[in-house]
């Protein structure tokens, strides 16, 4: 054949038999195509025939499908089937429908290995054909989207797809315009973009089409539609608030997507053949019958359905919807690795969508939602939003699911939220503590539960609620011998030991010797701190008497300062009459160790404070008090008083040591006569700390009763301290008397006069009348001392300080 003789090519198609597909829900149309190359005078130059097949898939075929209506729709859309063959097509669809019902996978056989599964084969070379399907009816759109999704599942195709602006633009356009029309279509399209979201380098494709914003709209719409379905199924009215979107602003419409190159978006493809009568044109414009049939399955408001059929349709819709929600949330989670994108999601109330989704029952969806919430909860604003949405009340039920991963993520989210004291209170109020205790025996969750319990034990009012579980926690601690993972457990016990009832439970069943042994064996500071807290209670400290020798030995021999500090703290709490502190100090030469430590570690404030507290406890023993006075420790304490005069706690504890020494006859004289303690006590009378002033006042009263020479000065200083504001006013007076008389006192006794005047004992004074002779009428019967000691008279002469 000479190519120059060819004038045109003629194609004829001859329809053949109609069969059913062996695996798919599809009709197979066999037809023959003949191609003739015609030359001049309609002479056939070359002819070729080929047998072909056309597969018409019916993805929405189900028990409720109207076979006749669907057959007519197929005939109208396919120009290879004549209208006279409608009954044949109907019978074929009916056969497919029966085969689907008889050979479909039942619920019980869902996980069976023998269940048939057919994976559709797709080729990248056919991509343009798949794109063309996106511009046809809903059935073709679903098929095209599914085939492109299968291509995107292969990571080797992603780079080529991302560079193909035609396919990306087409997918974005169809998703924006048709996502409300079909859950299946939305699932295929979002899943395609989800494949891109798995790799950070392809996130630009998603951002370009603003798929993230569309996904948030889809999630919001589906969550509210779920409430509508539930209300319809239960025959209830939907609350008016359910129509209000959860997201805070609408998704940009297609008009705002002008940055997408419109020139590369393919136009809708017109069918190659078929008649365009008024009836067919109207069907195309308003939506085909088949599309209406497929769309009707996304509602349960059909009055023709029985209650059981409505419930079955409800379950089917929920299953499809939750699959779509999971893909949308997963895509958003992947692109949220960019902080700026996450911030945009937060502004659009992604937290509200996630918290709303916690009401669902699908475990896979809940795992994804919890993962997303855990990621967001590290930000203060997101945590506050979760608190406003009462997330704590929604989480405990998830701990009842029999799925370890779901429970573990719930516990991690609760742990992140437990940094907020208000949310911790809600957890306790919601009776979460017993559930956490019950899960402690599960090794998979033990670590995170202990951390959560540690946070819950911060609040003093919560500590007594642990009383039933303290024994279990202590037994777990003793079983984890030398295990590094028990640090959180010990920290939890340290907090719980603050409560007297918990401390008693901790040392029951002869646990105290075991804890002591372990603490000394490993030189564990945290364990010793826990014992320190236990020893603070009057109901438990007596049990530490048998360990005093070991603790005192550790104080003078251990090189770990933190461990020594806790040992000293335990000894300081043992204010027991049966302890001979003098013997303990002598046997372990603790005075020498204390003097050395105070000299070398003068900057370690906590260690110094613990030593001073120990001296206060030991000074309560008369023999030990005498021993302390025989050394240089009292003078060392006065030096510490000078050095740490700004630290109220150290000052107060030093004053307590002085008070205990003044209470013993063997040491009171030494403290008064050989140290500067009284002078410092007088000086501290004017301290701003009320507790310091009270201890000073008590100590000075003891000194006044013991030493007469200090008594007069103390009275004057107390008078000055009590009337300090009045004395300041007196000192500020600038009086200029007209006549000076050396024999008369100044009109006001200023502080200079009070500090230099010698005040004779009141018992030796006599009242003199104007002539210089004793005035016996004005002397009270009980004496002058008793006269001024009357409270009702003193109040008349003193001016109270403000």
C-alpha cells in the first residue's frame, strides 16, 4: 500500500456479548473493532480487525441497588450497548448482585486467609487516562482517583507525580469541588496526598493545593454529620449548636487558588460519541441516576428502611467515615512537623477537632488522635485549649480499652497535661487515681504511670489518697534492687512520706530494715531522703533508734555530701528522751567533725543548716549541752550568725540552739558570761521576722531571771523596742528651752540618755517628796517593783507601736 494513496481511515465497532467479570463487580462488554484505510473511490487499501473488551465497574453495587435503573444508566452512558439490550444488562447486574451477596466476605470471615482480595493493576503509562476519568461522572471520578492513589502508593512514582502539574492540579480541583459528594472519592483523593505527606520533600505539593485546610474542613463536616446520623438513628432532635463549625474560619474556596497554573489543568473531556437529546443533557447537568443511587447511601433518613436496615447502614457509613478521618488526621500530623504549619492549624482550632474525635470508638483512629494531641500538648496555648474542652474527663474511658498502644498513648497525654495543677485536680476528681494504681502491675505502662503518679503526689491534699497503694509501691521498690529505673519510684515515695499515714504504711511488714540496708549498701541519697521524710513524724521516729549508730557513723565517714546531709536530717528529727546524745557525740567524735565541716564547707548553706538543726536536737540533752559548751561550737555559731545574718532560717535555728542551752543549768552560765549571745539576742529583738523576735524574747527572759546585771539592760532594750516609733519621734524633736537648769531632766528622755543612764535597782529606790524626804503616802504597800509590774498601770505609760 502506498501511503500517498490513503485518503482517510474508517473505524467500525461491532458490539458482542455481555459477561460478568470473574473477580470484580463489573460488566465485561466484548466488541470487535475494524479499522479500514480507504483510498480514492472508497477503495479499501488496508483492513485490520481486533477483538477488545470494555470493563464497566460497579463499585457501589449493593443489596439495595435498583438493577433496572442502573442498567438504563449504563446503556445511556455507553454507546456500545443498544437500548434494546437493557433487559440483558439488567440480568447481568442482577447476577452480580446475587454473586456479591453469596460470595461476599462476612463479618466472621473478615480476617480469614481464604478471603478473596483483588488488587487492581495500574501502570504509570496510563496516567493520562486516569486523569481523564476525573472529569466524568462520579463513578469514573472514583475509579480514576483510586487508580492514581494506587500509583501514589508506590514511592518510586511520587517524584514523577509531584512534578506533573496536570495530575496535581486535577486532584486538588476535584478534592476542593467534590469532597462533600462522596466519602469514597474523598478517601481516595486524600490518601493520594497522604502518600506525599510521608516525605518532607513533597510537603510543598500539599501546601500548594492547600490540602491541609481542606482536610480540616472535611474533618469538621464529618464530625458534625456523625452527630446528625446518631441523632437520626436514635430518633432525637439534633441540638442547634451542632450546626456551628468547630473550625474557626472557612477553608479558602477555589477562587483563592489562583496560584495554581490554570493553563495546565485539563479541560473536561467530551464523550467521543452518543446522542445529546434533551433528556440526556438534563441528566448530565443535574447528575446521573447512578450518582444519585450511590450518594443516597450516605444518609440514613430513608423512611423505607426498617430499624435494622438503618442500623446496618449507620455502621457501614461510620466505618467509611472513620477511615476518611484517620487519613485526614494522619496527613495533618505529617505536615505539622513544620512549626509554622502547626501554628496555623492551632489558630483554626485543630485541638477542638481532635478532642471531638475522642468520642469515637475506632481504636486505630483514637491512637492517631492521641498521638496528635500528645504532640500538641507540649505548647501552653494548646494545653489551655484542651483544658477548656474538658479533655481530662474524656480520657479515663480510653484506659478501659483492651489495647496496649491506645492505653499507653492515653497515659502519655495525661502525663503531659499533669504539669498543670488545675488539670491534676481534675484527674483526682475524676477518680483517675484508682485506675492508675490498677495498671501499675503491667510492666508495659509502669514507667509512665509512676511519672504520672509522681506529679499527682505534688499536692498535699492528694497524698493521703495513696494510702491503699503505698504498700504496693514500696514492695515494687524493694524488688527493683539496684535498678536505675526506680528513681521515679523513690521520688514518688519521697513525696508520699510527707503524709504521716503514708509513712506508717511504708515501714509496715518490717520494711524499714530492708530500706536502711539498701540505702547504706548503695549510698543512695534519694532513699535516705525518703527515710528523712519518714522520720519527721512522731509516730515513726521511735523506730529509727536502733539505726542511730549506723547513721552517725555514716555522717563522719561518708564522702558523699548529699548522703551525709540526709543522714544528719534523720538524726535531727530524733528528738527522743531515750537517746543519750552526749554518748553518741563522744563515741563518734562528732564535735571534731562538725568543727571541721563548718570550717571547710562554710559556703554549703544546706549542710550548715542541717548541722545547726542537729545541734539544736542534741542540745536538748543536758549532758550533750554541757559538752557543746566545753567546745568551741557555741562561739562558732555566733560567727555563723554574723556571716548568715540575712538567712532567717539559719538565724532562727541558731537561736533555738541558744534557747536549748539556756534551758539547762549546766550551760546557761557559760552562754551568758563567756559568749556574746545575750548581746546578739538583744540586737535581734528588732528583726523583721516575728518568729526570730519571739525566740529572742523567750531567751532574754531566761537570761533576765538568771543574771541581774543583764536584767536592767534587757528591760531598757525591751522598752525601746516596744516603743520604738515614739522614741524616734522624741529624737526628732528640736526643742530650744529658754532656761537651762542642770538639776532638771530634759522634757523628753531621748535614747542617748536611756543608753548612758545608770538605773539603780528598783528595790533600793525611795519616792521623795518635794522637800527631798521620803513620801510614805505615795509608796504602795507591796513595794515599787510590784507597783510597776501591774499590767493596768503599765498600759497607761506605754505607747503601743503602730
